[in-house]
């Protein structure tokens, strides 16, 4: 009887110990890749008329010094006015993206 009691107590103790030591490990790997677009220099006359019309709404009075285009059609233009230069990015349709 004494052995039965000790064996039962031992089994209960081991089962509590086993469940208490269960560890769940979770890891999350986040990888961010930042890739610069590559732009190819083009002649200013190669910028689409639709894009030029939209660009002139924001940068009217500016002259285009340099023009570049990315593979996705995004334009990077170097514009100047009164001796001040600005580099701006536009979608293929001429929608303003940001100044670089």
C-alpha cells in the first residue's frame, strides 16, 4: 500500500513537472530589401506629352535640364528655375511622386 501511494505521488509529480517545462519558442524573421531603381538617361523630348502636361501643373515655369526613365516608366527629372535646381520623381503618367 505504501509503495502504491509513493508510485502514485511520483507519477503525479512527474506529470506536473513535464507540463511546467514545456516551452514554446517562436521566432519571426523579417527581411527588408531596399533596392534603388536604375534610371537610364533620355532626351527630354522622350518624356510623354501626357506626363509633361501633368508635370507642368506642379512645375510650371521650370526648365528641364536632365531626364531619366526607370524600367517601370517612372521619370526622374532635374528641373531648374531662377538658378535653383530640383530633382523630382514622377509616374509614367506624370503624377508627382516626390522630390529627391
